[in-house]
C-alpha cells in the first residue's frame, strides 16, 4: 500500500489538477486496484514561471543608450550619380537577422542604424554629420546576402558626395 500511495502522489503532482477538476479516477492507472480519490486544488498555488527558452512570442530588444554598442568602422561608400549616396557594410549572415533587431534613425544631416544581438553583440553604424543634407523620410536600409546597404536620398541631384562624413574645408565656418 505504501508504494501505491507514492505512485498516486507522483501521478497527481505530474498531472497538476486543473481548477475545476475535483475527482480523479485512478483505476485506469492502477487496474488491479479499485481506487477513486477526491482532491482539491490549493487556490494559493501558482504555476512556476517558464524558463526563458520556452517563452513564446518576440523577445524584447533593448536599444537604449545605456546598452553597449560596438561601432562598425569598415564600410564602402559611393555616390550613385543619381539621387542616392550609398553605404555597403559587409557582415557575414546579417541577412538572417530578423528586422526586429534593427533600428534606423535618419535626420536631415545625420543617421544611425543600431543592430541588436547579432552573433551575441550589439552594433551601431552612423554618421553624426553627412557631407550634404539628406531626405530623411526617403532614406532607408535593406539587407542582401551578407550585406547591409544604406541608401541616403540626396536633397539635390547636383550634390556630389566625395565622402560620407562632412569635413570642414580651409576657411569654412563651423556651421557649413
């Protein structure tokens, strides 16, 4: 009888009684015994939280300034002679990262793209002052195989970009 009680206890704890279930027929588990048991669920009982790997839904990504981001310094830049200045950043398997891991911000004279949790690290690429003004609402980035391409829409087609970053020329004032 002692082993039978241990088996019943193990079954009940493994099954976790549902709130409205008060009677558990155990003759299915123990056909050699004629057993019927009554049990009540403790209203104070709370399910233990699921481990992180079992959690369903999107993972919250922290893009706050207090999170450490590694600057991306290797890139290719060119002016396409039309309406875009382009930046190409080569990062193996970047195209496999979900869009939720990216945050882009384009302003009139600057831009920044943050990448969260790419191969265990956070990255940032940006320019605090571009060579010419950009059309922020029509600038964007997209992913290709092993590349991130940033398209900076020019305000004027006549603006020729020789550099991504604005550098002050000799005799030029600080507001140029």
